């Protein structure tokens, strides 16, 4: 599901009654060392809206989105190939990985993606956006996360079509939240210039602009409900 479809889906479900998620347990095997552990999935979930950081508000927020090998701390953000597993087996023994081990899970996943040659790709961008949307408090507590996201988007923005204004507006909100107002305004201009005219996007751009300089509390907080 692309970004525009996700937003449309969220808005459609927001207008309907929410159904409680039904949790399931699934056993996962770490590809290095074979350690087995459980993650939580769901048989049913409703999306009821979005936050100002564009995280989804759902009836199943407890679902395991990023499985982590318990002992190694390796984020399983996707299935790895046999060759990648061989490379990662050596990588987790390095000083570089020991440094990553102490970082938040989404940043650790980003570091693994960079090691695997995925820097400045859809994969690396999506990991940082997921951190912003799913763990906004952790994201804003680490200045490096926003710097990395801004750099990734600067490198990738021209290659994005319909999703471009949504991501530009999302990152603009994040920049405004930490007082980087001029950068936020430039990305809002980019979002406006590439807008598809959707009511959701226009309302979000307006909300992000109104939040510049006053994002610490109330309706501008990262986890505040965004109402188009």
C-alpha cells in the first residue's frame, strides 16, 4: 500500500465504527543463531485516523511491527537473503554493531540497512519514517534521527511522484517541532508545489504550518490526533 492509499484507507476507516484487534502469537526464528521468540500479530485491526506525526491510530497498536532477535538485538525489518545472513553473522561481532546495539530499534534497523547497502533507498527512508510515526517520542529525543531523515529525503525526493508532497509535509512537521522553522517552511513549499489537491493533504499542510513554533503541546504534539 503506497502512502496516498494508506492515508485514504485511514480516512475511510476513521468514518466507520472501530473493531477491536484480535491478537495472535507467532513464533519467529532469528536468522543468526537460530534463537526462537514470539511476536504478537492480529487477526483483525481497524485504522481510526492519524496523529500529527502521521502515525496511524489503530485498534491494534500492540502488534509487533519490528521483530527484534532477543539476544543479538538484530532488527528483522525484512527477510534477509542467504548471502546477507552470512554478512550479518560477521557484522554483529563488530564494534560498529556494538555501537548500533545501544541505539533505538528503528535507528538500529537503519544502521543494518546502511551496512547492507540500502542507504538512500525506499527501504532506509521507510525505516526512519516509521520511527517518526510509530515512536515519535524516541525519534525526537535523538537529534541524529531527524538529521538522517532530512538527508535521506533530500537525496530521494526528486524520485518520488504522488507520495512526494505527503512525505515533504510530514518531515516539515518534524522540523517545525524542533524549531528548524526555515527548513520546515521550505518543505511545506515543496509539498504545496506538488500537491495532488486532496483535502487530507491540504489540511495537513495547513496544520503543519500552523504548528511551526508551537509544537510542544496541545493539538500540535506528535501524538495529537490530526483531524482533516
